C-alpha cells in the first residue's frame, strides 16, 4: 500500500486501509515478517492486487449504490460473476491507472433467500428510502473515508445475526460489518524469488502461525492455471449487538494472489514484465471458496 497522499484516490484508500489494518492483526504481522525476511524494505512496497467489499442486494443499497464511489474515482466496471450456491452476484472494477488496486464488489441476492430471512434483513434496511451514497459529496475524501465505516442501519440483535447465519453466513457478516474493508491482497508474483511462488509464500505464512483457508485446497487455481489465490481465515472480532449482547464473530482477512505471465508475453525479459502482461480479472470458482474465509467452518480452525 502506498501511503503517499498524492491523489484523492490515495486518500480514500488510506482511509479504508487504516481501520482494517488495526482490526486485522495478521496484516502487520505479515508485513513485519516480510521486512525481516528481506522481501520488502517497508510496507509501502507491497503491491495491493485488489480490495473487496460485500453488500446487500436491496433497493438503495447493493452494487448499484456502492459502486458509485469507485466509478467517481475513475474505476471501470468489468466482468460479472454469479455464485448460485451462496446466492451472490459480483463485479470487478479496473482502476484508473495501474498503480491502484482492482476492486471486487459482491452483493447478496436477498430475493433468493427464504421469506423469513428477507423479513429480518428488511427490518434493518427498509428505513433506507434514498441511496445513502447520494447524500455525500464524492469529491470530499474525508466524507467518503468516513462513509465506509458509518452505520447505515441500526445495530442488529444477536438473535437476528444467528438466524441469518443459519441460512447465509454472508448475510450475517454484512448485517454486522456493513462496508468494512473485507480484505486486501498481497501480489505474491511481485516478491523476490523464491517467495514469488504461492507454495513458498504459504509456507512462510504458516510458519508465522497464519491459518489459511483450505476450502477447495489452500491454493485456488483458475481454469487457465494463470491466477492462483490463497487467503487467511478471518480474524475474530468482539462484536457488540443491540441490548449490549456480545459475541466473537468473523471480521476481515488477508488474501494472497499470484498472477502468471500471459503466454503471449512469455518471450519478454523478466525486468520488462509489467502488470498488463499478467493474467487479469478474477475467477468465479476461486472466489466461491475465498468467500468462506469468514465462514465458521474456516474460522473455527483458528
Ligand atoms: C470476496 C471473495 C472473492 C476473490 O479475489 O475472488 C475474492 C469476499 O470474501 O467478499 O476475494
Ligand atoms: Ni479477493
């Protein structure tokens, strides 16, 4: 992450990253160990492949609302993905220039849940009659930064959180965590050898005590073999629900991506390789398993 506050987009990304880094202690643990192992000399040298957000697909919320922030900052909407089992839709967004991370935004298909779940969700969202994004000045980086962590609906009850979890752990996560940054992603291919291979980097992480998501295997590989991804299991956070009830629930996590050089650029010299020469985009089958980084089956391994 580059913390030079040069552009408005830098300011927004920094405002997003700092609360996330504070709550996900694995972030700093990994950066420090990477410095100690001479992979990088400071955290700013880590190339952030992408960041991800989760949303609820109801009127005035969801992707069509949330994406306005990043479209305003010059991002371009790219491919869509559909996850029938998890009842999710998603898009990825290409940044205005290559030094910025890609963005992955998913949305719960609330209309596909049981009517009981829909009733619980609407208890929180039905008071939202206009798009909350339209109330902020998108040029005001402070207002945008604050918006990500601002409550948009009342604090959920623990009972509702638990009921939602039974049908959709994603729904429960969003009802509590809202637009909290879900993960940032270390570009493993940019690291010095041998750490630029996900196998080696994962061993390094496990040596630090980082627990990896093993749903579908620790390394998720795209059909073309060129995009490989791993992730930590989410950090557990102390959540305070309505009526001051508390419970430890899943917060956010860290992802690790290795993008290989596209076959048409394999003739290039190593030092000529830029981001545009590597595999772009995302892969639905990889993403489907990465979502589970916040699911109980994974977090209970911690
Ligand atoms: C996003 C999971 C998908 C990827 O890179 O494919 C993903 C989430 O957990 O919200 O991050
Ligand atoms: Ni991701």
